[in-house]
């Protein structure tokens, strides 16, 4: 990257293999850039313009340096690739190893150490460019299989960044993925991200299974706990499906233009005004099932079920990776099949297949969509296939039929298409005939439903959902934020300061067995430093029973303790204050009997006894079983003990015979210590009661993800220890 490129100024950085522009150079040397077509560009154009972000990528020209520039409202930062990079990193490892492997080995992948080395080197170059221009705490969104090592490289270079990764192609089942010699390195690279997005639920599941098999990291639903190197500390990574989409309104707006509609009529006229015009639009790739489509159409013509006088197929096959031998062979194969079919069935006035091996501008594609009665998407394996969604978005006339492969990600959403297995040639033929003969009323009903789905889940909704998961608490930058530092400086000078701390998830990472929880290294020393200062009291405020809290926290004698959400209290005396009456003891017996019955019948659930209640833990259960256990507990106890206090936590549902909250505990501690300022840190839903009890001049600190009333947020227990050390240092400085 040029030394004078802008550095550290962009709060949103997108990183992809290609910049969203095509290079054009006139004979006089004048350079112009034209916005390029493609799914990713279509998806991200609106987002980049609205956020004034920067895009890092290769400009599409080998062995040339370009300065950062602006095109169509987007700042672009070119990454240089030479011919060897393109051959080894792009055509080699990306497209001759990863692409066929990730597409279920439809073609055999190759495994060469020299292309892997090139992949590592080029990924490092992209990561360095992104790290150089990202502002402190910026969000960096990395795209696709060519750059799977970039998230880890970015995290190591810039731990302050919030990092997302989106995989536009499928992620294969473990039995296929395991063939990759560098399988662990790829996973390690991806796990550098805070959120990893996939097109389909199955892809996210395949990734999580690979992580469990190769690394043994615990996974719960969409959450993966990745060790950070600190003793017992983990970083939460989200691996979830976010199906990509298109700017549906923009496509419809194009389709409504009179000149585009006129062009659609002209296309049909130029083709001899067939009764039915079928359309296929694909990159020339072996995953797209173009050969299967042609075979099915040819057999229908041979059997007389379709007539060349009535039906014409237009096939647009955009050039793709033309220097890769597999793609050269595919082009020869497809063009030979088209030639044979046309030779067998075309007449002087009617051509069976109108074949086009080049790309078209968007306006021309929209006209083709409008002209086509039937859209054929017969992919053998596809991450999404935005062409299917483009066709639907264009058809404001509520007409047209979409024939869609069940192996394309779009099939998960577009259920009103005619879904096919393209390997089943007879089934594909039947689907094509059904589409051609479908009554107008059914066409309208199906297309109306499809259009509603595409409009509701457009590109804006896709990007918003991903960024919401990435920045809305699912990922939090490491370290102490600047605004929190200012707040700490403010409270450090309080005459009487109360530092109140939750334990699990705040001082100690969450673990599967509650009795195994321990505060991270350095926490005890940080608490002692605070206890040694005049005017400072430290309290642990936990949902645990105090006996359990004392066991796992091993607090200093001068630390004030509240347990069971404030029901139990141990202040400056050895005694634990708790007085249950006979009615409450009877309720406890009933509560224990119900929960033990539920836990005994649902695997992965456990019961934790507390002095005034019980907790049902579902951390080790499957998501479905955990939800069932909690539902049964609510229903049965709601009927038998309607007066119980019920609290939702992270993978835990607590029932108490006495009503109290952590907010009550904080109020009691404030009064007891006569504190004029309170600092409270917590990570759970139950800690929101404590945040709600804070005064305007107090400081609430949320650890990790989720909506919160706290004014400040940090990533993990590691940062909490840093905050405690910082408060002690600031207060010591003021005392000098």
C-alpha cells in the first residue's frame, strides 16, 4: 500500500478480493473506473455510500500500483497483485483448491504447498492494508473464501478492531472439509473474527462442527467460546447464517422504465416471438448446472414435449476464470452441447438455444428478466444465487415462473419457486414443462409471494442484520474505551466509593460446571489494591448462594458479599443473614420436586440449590432440549406455585420463594457503606436490575453482548481486571 495512503480514518472498512470497479485505459493513457457488476458489489453499494466507508481490494490489473481514489462516493484502497500472485493465490489455492472443495467436490480440488504459501502471503498483504486505514475501534468486514486468514491477522495486528467475516459460498460438511491439509489454519484464521456469517443454516452448522472436531472448543447454538490465551479466559464468536440479498427496489425501478420495457419487447421480437422464452443467467462455472439444464431441454425437444417453434432458451454464460484448465474444458463442453442441440433441433426461423458467452450491463439483464417467461436456476451447489432474487424483484407485473435448484441458498427463502434436484434430469424436465404450462392465476400467486419475500429481506435488511450482530454487543473492542476512562477518572475521586461486582461472566469466565468457575489471573491482586485504599469498599453481588460464591471466589475477609440476588447478605460479620418462614420452606420442597423431575428426564440439564430457591441450568443441553426444560418448568411451577419469583439468565432459569434482585442488593450496600458514588460491573440479564438502581453519577459497566442499561461496555473479564487496576491507580494518584 502506498506510504501516503490515508491511515486510521475510516470507521467502516470492507475487504474483498476485488474492488467494486473495472479498470479501463484509453489509448492516450487516460484511466477510468467503471462500477462492476456482481453479487457482492450489488449488495454493498448502498451500505458503503451511506456510511462513507473504505473498500480494500485488488483493482483487477496485475503488476501496477494505484493510489487510493474515490469512485461513485466510495473510497477505494487498491492492493497490488502480480502475475504470480494471481496464478498461485487466486487461480491456484482460491479457485483450484477451496472453490471445488467448498462446493462438495463437484470437481476434484488440488492441494499444492506453493499455492498455500501464496495464499498466506496475499492474505497478509490485505490485512496490512485494512489495518493501516482503519480508525481506532473501527468495524472491518472481510468477505469471502479468498481471504479466510485475514480476520486472525487483523486481530493480532489491531486487537481494538471489531471484525466480521462473511462467506459467500457454501461451507462443506466435515467429511469433505477434513480433506484440506491446512484445515486447522483456515479455521484459526476465521475464528479471529467476532461474527462469521454464512448463507445457510447448514453452512454455519458445518463450520461449528469442524471447530468442535479440530479444536474441541465448546459451541452452543451459534456461539463458539474461543480461548484467548489468558488462563481460563475466552472470547465469544458468533457463527450464524445471514442470507444475502439484493437492492430489490432498485431492480424494480429499472424494470419500470419505459426504455427497459421496450428493450424487453425487442428481445422477444428478435428471437421470433416464441410462445415461451426461458432464460438462464450464470457465470460459466461447473457448479451452475448449465450442462444439466441443456440436457433436460434437449430431451424435452427430442421427446416432443416441447417444440422449438414454441420455446426458446436464452443462455447467458459470463466468462469466468478463463485461464484455469477446468474452466477452459467446461467452456468447450458447454459450447459443444449447445452446438449439437441447435444442430439437431433449430430451424431456419427458430433457434433452440440463443447462447451468449459474455456479460451484459444491468439494464440489459433487467430487460431479459422482463422478457423471460421462465427463469432456470439449476445450480448443483450455490451459496445463494442472487440471479433468482433479481428475476423476482424485476417482475412487478406479477408474472413469470422461477425454477430453482434446492441446492442454491435462495431455495431456503423462495419456497414458492418450483424447486428441483438438477441431478434428477427427469424431475427437472417435468418441472420445466410444469413451468411452461402453468396457468396465469398460479403464476401470479407464486410470484406475489416470492416478491414479498425478496422485498422484506433485501440487501439493506441483510447488511443491517449482520452489522447489528457485529457491533450491537455481539462484538466489543478489547481494552478500556476512552469514554469509560473519563468516567473512571470522575468516580476515582469520590469520598466514599463502592465497587460492586458480579462474579460469573464478570470476574470469571463462564464455564459448563458452576463449581469450576475461578476469577482470572490478577483479579485478587486488583481487589486487594482497592481494599488498601481509604474510602473504598468492594462487594461481590452474585446470583449464587453465598456458600457457593465463597467457594469459587475465595474473597478477602473485608469484601462484602450478597448472594441469591440479594436474599443472602454477609457484611462485616461472619454470619449469613437469611430468615425463611415455614411457608417458604414448604414452597422450596415443592420447587425441588418439580425441577428434579424435569431435569431427570431431559439430558444436559442440572439443578443448583440455593437457600431461597433453585436454578435450572441448561448450558449443557441442546438448544431445543433447553427450551423444552424451561417451558415445562414455567408451566408446572406457574400452576403449583404461582407466587414464585422467576429470573431469566444465560442458559439458566431461577426460581425463588423470596423476591429480591441485585438492584435491592446494590441499594442495601450503598446504604450500609454510605457510598456517594457506586461502580457496578455485570454481564447477565439479572445485572440489569443493578444498573437500574444506579444514580446518574454512578458508573455501570456491561461485560460482553446484549442490550443494557449500563452506560459503558467492555469485552470480557480480562478488561474488568484492567478497569479495577485503573481505578486503584487513579485513586492513588489523587491521594498523593
